[in-house]
C-alpha cells in the first residue's frame, strides 16, 4: 500500500501541484485530461496513435495495487484542474520502477514534468527499487532532455532502435 495519500509539489515556475493517487472514480477526468494532451504526447505515452485514450489504456491507471503500481494525478492547486498524470510500475522483485508522465498542453514548460519526474523517481526509491527507468521514443526529444537533466542516463532499448531507455540508479 502507498503511504502517501496526497502531497503538494512546487514547480520551478511557482505553480503548485496537489498530487494524489488515482482511483476508479477518476477514469472520467483522466479521459478528459488525455483529450487535453497533444496527439504527439499521447502517442509518446501510449506508443500508439489514437484520438482518444481507450478504457483499456486507462485501466492500469485507475486499478493500481498502490505499491508495485501507482498512478498519480497532479492538480493545479489554484484551479483544481487535472494537469498531469504519472504512472509508476515496479517489477516483481522491486528492482526497477518504470515511470510514464503526461502534462496537459497548457502547462508544458512550467516545471510540471520536472516536479512529477522527481516525485515518481523518489517513490520508486522509497519502495526499494534499485533504479527508475523511462522508455521513450527517440523522437520524444523534450522528455529525453528533461530526463537527462534529472540524472537519467540513456541506454539502448533491446530489439527496437526507435526507442531508448533512460535509467537513474539509486544505489
């Protein structure tokens, strides 16, 4: 079980995020949120081009086990608007935690992704993971740059030269 129910994260732009775990009741607002994410960012997050996120794609975000997997929602503290979604999925032995983050278009470039990446990497570390990873399309230059700036190191993705794994070790 996750021990954090909610936390407020500051961003580098001064915007505060109220971050909490997603629940089954959040499926509707998550669907609406992903409609406010660019087509390209949706493709990068789900590795598929689709105008809308499907129920099957939303299911892991609203049915997490709250330890090995946790889906976090980031709300603009001032407005209550959902502006970020982050997923942490740890492997069975809690060796590696995979991170995926999306930010609403209107909030890109305001440090929301930075704050969510730091938070999710810390969640992986607190769960005992040896490392956190993000799997990215090589075309997702913004995410790759952000992750590199946060100490993630690029590694080849076995079997697919169009992808890259960015990894941050904790021990």
